[in-house]
C-alpha cells in the first residue's frame, strides 16, 4: 500500500513550459491505475515512488515505512525501497539470459533460496523453455512475463508498471491483463499501473486516479468515475461522453427530476441539488445509452433533432456521429434497417443524463 | 647492418602498460563525468581533453616540470624507487598515458552515456549497488565501444613522439621508442631501419583501427541486442 504526497516543480525553460506535479494519493491493496494524458505527470509520479526522482515536498510511505519525507530529509535509494518496477521497454539486461536476468534480481536471497525461487518463477511465468535464451531471442509476451517475474523475485512491497500496454497488439494485451491478474491473485502484491488506455483501467483497475496537468482530478473505482465524472476535463479525458450544454428550466425535488433546455427542446434529467433554475451546466451520457430514430413529425419531449455526419463500424456495434458532437451506439443490425433515414432524432431516455460538477 | 627491433618492443611494452593504466583511470573518470553532476565538471572534462589539442612539446614541458627531479612528485618517486623518473622507459609510459587518456575518457564517457538509463534504473530497483550495476550491467552493455576506445588508446600510445622525447629522452636501448627511433634513423641516413619500423608501426596501427571499427557499433547498423 502506498501513501504519497508529492510536490515537484520544474521551472519553465527557454524551450519548455514549466510543470508542477502536485499529487496526493493512497492506494489500497489490489490494482490501482494512474490514468491521464501524455504529460500529465503519471510516469513522474511512478519515478518519485521508485526513488529515481526526488520530490521537493511531501512524503511517501509504503506499508507504513517511510520512503521519502521532505520534512526530515529522508530519501531512500531505489535499492532500499523494495519496489518492483516494470519498464515500458522491459529493460531486460541484453547480455544475460532469461535465467541470469532473474538470478541477478535474486542476489539478495541466500544462494539455495535463490536457485529455488528462480526455477519457481521460470515455471510460474512459463519461461522454463526459454530460460537459456537472451532477451532478443524471445517473443514479446515472454519478455513481458520475464520482466514481471524479475520484478517479483525479491518479494517487493509493490509492483510499479509504466504503460505496460503501450504498443502491444490485442493478443499481447490480453496476455498482459492475465499476468497482472496473476500478480494480484498468486502473489498478493499490490500493483500500481500507469496508462493512458481506458480499456486497461476497466480491465484491471480496482482503483483509479485520474491525473490532469500534474494533479489528481478524481479518484474512485473506474465504474464510479465513468458514471459521475467530477468535471468537464475528466469527462473529456474519458473521451466517451456526449457533452451537451444545457440550461436548467425546472427542478422538482419531490419527483427527483429536472427539466433541461437544449435550444427549443426539453430533456428530462435528475434533480440537481445545489443548482438553480436558469443555471447553465454541462450534461453528459454515454453513446450506448442513447437511441436514434427516423424523425416523424415534430420531435417529442426527450428527443433532439440531429443531422447524421457519419456512421462508423465498431466491433459489435455501429457508432453514429451527429452534428454537435453527439454520438449514439446501436447494434449494427438495427442500423442496417435504418440506414436510409435522412432526418433523425436522438432520444434521451429520462434517466441517462448526468450533470457534471 | 641488422635492423634493431628493440624500439618496437619497447613501444609495445610502453603502450600496453600505459593503456592498462589509462583504462583504469579513464573508466573511473568516464563514470564520474557520465553519472555525477558536480561543480566544475566541464572544467575537469576540458582539462582531461587538453592534451588532445596542446602541442606535444607543451605537454612534455608540463610533465617535465611536474615530474622532474626538483618537483615533489619527482622526489617522492626517487625516494621510493631509488632512481629518478625522467629519462627512463617508465617516463615513456607516463608520456603515453597522458597522450592517450583523453581519447579513452571521451569515448568511454560517450559509451557509458549511450547505455539506456532504464537498465541502470532496473538494476537499482532490483537491489544492485552502484558498483555492481556498473560492472555487471553498464560496462557489459557498452563493452564493444569501450573495447574500441581502448584499442584506439593503445594505437595512440604506440605512436607518441613529442611528449616521450621531452620526458624520456632518446637513449638508444633504454628509452628510444619506435617513433623516436624512426626520426633518429632518418636523421642518421639509416633508410632500411626507418622503412622497416615505419611499415611495422603502420601495419599494427592499421590492424588496431580495423578492430576498433569492428567493435564500435555503428549508429547506422541494425541494432543487435545482446551482442
């Protein structure tokens, strides 16, 4: 378990803008993911925890042991932190065989114990067959497993993974998910994983931290965050939202509903505590929660007239993109039935709209 | 008149010893320059590089003053070994050392810096001490470039003329290295000896350069992991 409060400033240079990392996060056991766009400070956070970078302020604890504390000047070396780190390029030593890579990591163990542990790891991560090969002679999946096995040999407090899925094709990615689950299930070692891939968050993350411009924008389970993004920025980051500027036209706490005006049309929303009639807010919903129909006369309540820009085939569904940046997903079969439609309405079922903020 | 091959053997011995010393000192300095940030780092680098651009006579003069019989290091040497350093073959080793060290440090620093940092970081998280990760991770990964740099340093030690002349003199059979002997042979009209030594030195240098090129990974060659 990691508790980290990290402040690290980079002054702006002649060629670069400044950057400030100011995060506060506490991971629980299991798999935690740090999600954010490039340049949001994800890897820097990992590097501060691993001890490669010294923060200016703050404190980092792992299982109640202090790894870093600015106030008392404690800054343990990476060697003393017992954090496993899996690099994006795996960083397997090219001049050593798979077995030698693992043995190098096991040198803190007594000789007999080391031998046993290396063999056990080779077996558990299905590397026994390639134990005598060098890293450039094994497959991508084997490299991945080897670097994870190497990180686990010393029984680290936590395994840190830096964008492990980047650049992997779909089968390798699926294999990665299995191996990360294996770390959790067989070794019980907590995992902190950095990614900018939402699928990865949902596949693996029990806890998710959204990083934006060097700050934690939201924390929670991936499902909870997807359901209720804390702000427009987070919603945009999640990238799968239809964002709609609306004006609150009516609020009904008794029935727990509201009326939201979009242009001339009214849409039903949830009751919005803390907001007033006349407020302009952002409403959002996922493409799969909406439906699109051929227009038949005037749009009914909870429908918006819309012009189809393009339809995209996705695995298992058709994605219809309308003007104004609203997307609807429907089964492909249904789209084929409706494909000749020229005038559309989008239907917003009464419970789907969420208001941000 | 038979050709006297002593200068060639002397030069090979001097070059071997000075290269071994340059390797030890050079690797340490290269590590310092590649891994540590400290005040005056670029000045240290400049001071190490200086022999590369100074006229050999200037370098020789400095060393003569620094190591001569009147200097402190010279006196200490004389007290320990019973003989003065200057005008001995050991002085030729010192001359060759200062002549070849910059080449080795420069190349070794570049070689160490070209090793992807993630290997060293990985070794640290796995508990390896800085000493262990340097010798078992960084150096093996950079070994071809370091080997190439060592071959170049050896070739350069072999060919030193000016510094050796200033510091070790020109005593046939004792301090006369091959470069000095060739000059001597030409001056005294011994064309056959000059030709033989010139051809021998050229051949050795040529072989060393070819080896260095083979070891030094070209930036344009396909990346061969693990070699």
